[in-house]
């Protein structure tokens, strides 16, 4: 394989691949090693939740979330909008044990 192409592939993996590059997310022992919470999927991922027979789809953004064409700063805000009461967003959407 071309050395330049190989180097570019590894550069992209280091920058964008959360499965093979754990440096993108903080560890539990060093939570300040990154601004992004380790429980969150990568931006562009959708999270699904069914609540009271209605399916909700959340789009994970780089700096927040989108639900029903509206942007939110936190999962807790979306959970409150859906349920009408305060919830831990990670718990509500099943992301607390990632």
C-alpha cells in the first residue's frame, strides 16, 4: 500500500474512530481528559427510545442533541420534554453504562 495513503488512513482513524481510538473519550479515572462524555455515542449517531407507545429518535450532535427538529443541550432536557418530569438523560435513554 502507498505510504502516504497508509499514513492518511491512520491519521483518520486516530481522529475519528472511537472504537479503535480510546483517546477520543475520557476515562472514568481521568474525566477531564476530554470535553466529551465517554457515555455518548459519536456525533451523527441516533438514539432510540420508546415511551408510552411513541418512538422517539434523538440525533447526537457535536455540541448537543436534536429531537423533533429542535436542538437541545442535554439528554435530560429531552427526557423532560418527552415525559413532563425530570429524568437523568443518560438513564432515560439507556446510556449510563456505556
